[in-house]
C-alpha cells in the first residue's frame, strides 16, 4: 500500500501543488459521484490514531490539512473523541451519526413521496393537519421544498463567508426570519419548514465536511426521485446508491468495509470496544503488525 501511494505521488505530471485538496483529487481514483476516497483532517491526534492503526498519512508542506488513506465509509462517521469515551457512549454517538446520515439524504425525499403518492401511510389526524396547513398554499410541495432547501444552503454559505462574529447571527436570525415570514405569507407550509430544518440540523452532525457536502448534493436527487415516482423512485435510488458505494475503492480497499466484504472486516466493526480489548489492528489495511497489544493488557489485575 505504501508502494502504491509512492507510485501515484511520483507519477504526477503537474506544474505546481498548492494545497492538500488538489493532491487529494490527483491521487484518488477517478470518481464522478463525488464520494470522498481520502480523509482530510487538521487534527494531529487523529493522524496519530490512524498511523497507529496502520494507515498512511500524507502532509503537504505549508498546508494545515493532512490526508489519511485508505479509508472506509465508517471512518467518516467516526470522531477522534470516540476513543476517549466509554464504549456505551461512543457507540450511541456513532448510531446517532448514522441516523443523521440517513436523515440528511432521505428525509426530504420521503416526505414529498408520502405527500404526493402515499398519504395512506400517515395517521389520519396528521394527514388532516398537513392538508389544513397547505390549504392556502399557492405552490406545489416540490416548489416549497426546493425553495427552502436552496434558501437554507444560501444561508449556510453566507454564514461562512461573512466575518465570524456575524456568521452565527446571520444563520440563526436569517433562518428564523425567512421561515416565519414564508409561513406567514402562505408561501410554504409549517411542516415543510420543520422537515428542512431537521434535515439541515442532521447534516451538521456529520463529522467530515466532504461527506456532508456529498450528502447535501445527493439529497436533491432523492427529492426529485420522490417527487416523480414516490417510494418506487426512492427504493431504486437507494439500491443504486448502495451499489455505487460498493463499487468505490480507496487505494484498493473496499469502501464499505467492514460491512462488506465481511472477511476484510475481521478486526474492525461499527461498534467500538473497550480500550483494554483492542488487541488487533484493522485487518483490511494489511498492517505489518496485526497485533496491537496482548490479550491481557491490564496485567495489574492478575
């Protein structure tokens, strides 16, 4: 794996290299889907953790971000703080991030699919409430949803570009004012605002920026699928998305390990274990020393 990394680095025919982001695009396999194949971080403890696990870290001179490879989709849902927490706490947070992953990419599409094609799935009281809230709405639900999603993305981008003391104020006040004014003017329904707000909040829980950006783009595709064909389009989209994830490889390592193939995920899984029980390194990176520590690391208990 180190030889493959050096081979790719030594066979770059470029005039200059400014940032690690450019290097990430140059060394990863051709990918038109936007799925990140390299983990980017500016935390030294995160780099050290991955080095001890047998990964490779590339640092570009003068750039604060380091590249970690190979990676799997699970690495984008993990945070460096997980190893400092008790397993029950860390596993709860990982499960919460996975729920946020699914919510970010699917919730708006499922909402519009249920409203347009499958209203029988909703409880009667909730269905009447949605119908009553949309009684005076002049636009179709797809227009409302896209309008709010695009507005939310504009507010998020504007909050990044303005000076930091104003950024957080702009995001909060802008979202509140636009949402309240849109509902009062009968342009959008209140439940649509709730759905967009839940989706946006869930996207902030994704630890990695690249994966979060990828989910934000694919969210619009699932909205279109749900608006056109309902659950059928959502189901076909999920199937195609999973197939796309399974086809991606990060420096020869399957992107969906340890979920599939299961044989490569022998020593790694979704759930984190106790520190004294982490005896082996991740087997899918083929480390030179597979054993991290002895079976009985707490010898003082003998």
